[in-house]
C-alpha cells in the first residue's frame, strides 16, 4: 500500500490552517508542505474525481473557497478529509500527501491547463454529471 514502504517519509505533524485554507504537513525526512485545501479537493484520489480509469477524470471547479470540516485518521497510513462542499470519499495516503506537496506547482499548472482546454473558469460552478455516470448506491462509495 502506498505510503507504507520501509523508509518512506511519514508525517510528524499535521496542522489544519482554516483561515489560510492549507494543510501543513511536516514529514520525517524534514520536508514540510503547506497544501492548499483547493488543491487537495481538485486532486482528491476518490473515484468521484479520478473516475474509474484513465480518461475518466472529472474536472473540478468552484473549489477555491473549500474548507476542511474534518480530518479522520485511516489506520497508520492515511487521512480522510471532509470538505465543506460535502466531498468525503478521498483517502489521502502519506505518499499521496507528499506527492501533492512536492509537485504543487506542476499540479496547479496541469489543472489550469485542463481548465483552459475545457473552456471553463476555476470558479465556475461544477457542471452536472453526464447521465449514466451516477454512482448512487454503487460499490465506489455512493457518491
């Protein structure tokens, strides 16, 4: 499982900064990241965001002001945030949090490129899901 490899950095401290909307994570290798909640929400590892395979990713918009309402530990390997927009199905492993922090600039650039390609603004409301892609009651968490 990601984040559990011997010698992989593990969080030594997690601090939720509600006012600035960032999750501060200090890792065992000395790396420290301030990961914006918006970045976490836009790149949530959930099926709702990532889809069920390559090319099925759902572009997230209107998440600039999203906040964290909760951060639940998942064993010794991850956390599950609950965002203010109700999204709570993403499990963020230590390795994934490290990746988000380490690649923040590249991920923002990729996100902005996807927005331009789709012809939408970062603050636009989320478009409704296409019919046939409703996960209600399905095995992927009922989102």
